[in-house]
């Protein structure tokens, strides 16, 4: 299950919903260390780099005071996807996540996998007609998000959305580091067989109570700023010979990290005090963005 949930954490599920007002939610009584915060410097400028996750809970907020101070002082925020670019997101989802007219999971999947899908939809109270034209990777993603929701981790409280909402209320710009087209095109490279494997494994492991319970463990690693715990997940995935493990590590993380590093370095060279926020797994280990920036000669300090 860990490797499958990492798929969701490793990219920004871009079916954005409006951010809930976390300030009015039942929040934590005091701000603890959550995610991870780095300070990156060149000869002239400083950039703050924060690790997010793409779901949330009321007790995630308020974020650590140093995060909020850096965000308040930032002239702009850089995110993987600009949530205001709704047409671009919708177009990418339709292009890569939906079957064309005349096709559906009922015409493309094996009878056995169709039965498994229908049982999973019933479990999460999702109408069959709502996902009829979803490609298998989209169904797998939806089911995993529903499992997070069943454990209290909601998409409308996602950290990315919370940060974007905060900065937009202050009339500051959002800088897009990747975009929905770039992210979802990675899933467009999956073959029919690979997508079926992803969906089969997802359903199998979501049906295992012990595996499904690990969503809480992973979210807690973020909530308690436990990068060692997250590194353990990546180490486990690196030794995983499955297709899902290889795709997640090699494509969703290792392939994207140098691109994210390029764009963050470019922002650092142009303007002072930019606040960049990307999925926390991009910040972990020797192939993570902080390590790549340090290798390029930037001064990188983990604040917490």
C-alpha cells in the first residue's frame, strides 16, 4: 500500500476543489513542525522551500510560524500547479484521464477487473456512472483519495490549496513550476496493461485493512516533519521490483526532481524571498530537490 499511496503524494492530483477555511476549522491548539522547511541561498537572494502533501486535516493548521512568516513576506508563491488555471487542468484531465467517446472501463477492462472496480465503488459509495470513462489510473487515484478521506484526510484541506488560498487573498501571484499538462502527460505514457496493473494493485491493497491503515502513518510523517520516516518509504520503494514502485520512483520523482530544481534555481536568481511549495517526497534523499540544489553550489539549510 505504501508505494501506491506514494503515487498520490508524488504528484498533485489536480482535480482541485476550493480550499476549506482551515482557520475556522477545529485546528491544533499550537503550531507544530509540519512538512519540512528549507532555506536556499545564492550570492544575492534567499528562497524558502516547503514540503506539502495533497490532502489535509484540520489539525494540520495552523502551520509552523516560520512557514507563515516566510509566506507573508514572500512576493509570490511557486507551486507545482496554479489552481487558478482551471481550463488548463480540465483539458489535461480530459486528454489523459478519460477514455474517448464510445469507450469506458466496461469496454476496456477484463470482466474480473470490472467486478473488482464495481465492488470498490460500492465500498466508497461512488456511482458507477460517475467514473464510466475514467482511465484505470484515474480510477486508482480516485479510490486512494477516497481512502484518505475515510481516514479523515480531505482534499479540500490540502496543504497546497491552503497556501494558494492564503497568497491569493493577499493579491500576490502564483508561479507555476510544472502545470497540469506536464504532470498528467506522465500518466499518459502508461500502456493499457500498465494501467490495469496499477488499478489491480490499488484495489487489492485498499482491501487489506493493515495496508489501508498506512495512510495514517504516511500523513503523520508529514504532520510531524519526519523526513526519516519518509526516507524509509522511499528506500522501501527503491527495492520494490513492481511496476508501480519503479514508475513512482523513476518517473514521478527522479524524472521530475531535476526539472523542479531548474525552475526553483531560476526563481532564486531572479527575485528575493520567493516561497516555493512542492510535494514533500521531492525534498527527501540524495535525489531530492534540496540535495540537487546543494550539488549545484547553492547554500541549503534545513530550518526544520
